[in-house]
């Protein structure tokens, strides 16, 4: 099972912060198929990199099979991607 709870991703470093994801919540069960659709710049790629633990969220939590993917060390995140993604 995959679960995101109020995940936000804001990119800073420019004169204006970019809010790529704003309080995204999502829950899927084993066997579910999910399509991510939207216009250019709507946060699709950011969502997928956040789900793959390659890009940590600014806020919120994410679990896959009851593993808190954002609390893992960088090395364990790589192991996680190898096993789950």
C-alpha cells in the first residue's frame, strides 16, 4: 500500500518560491493502477520523484508497505528504490 499525507514540495532559491505540490494526499492498495495526468508544470514529475524518495517533500509524510520512506537514510532509500520502485 502507498500512502501520501499532505505532501508539499516547494522549490526555493529563486526570487519567488515555486509550489510544485500543495498538500497532496493519496492512498492506493496492492494491485491498483494509477495514472498521473495534468498540464505541463502541474507537478507530475515532482510527484513521481517524491514517491521514489529521490526528492524529499518540504512537508508531509509518505509510506509504502508501512515504511516511512522519508525517514530512511540516503543509503536505505537507494535500497528501497531497488526493492519497490
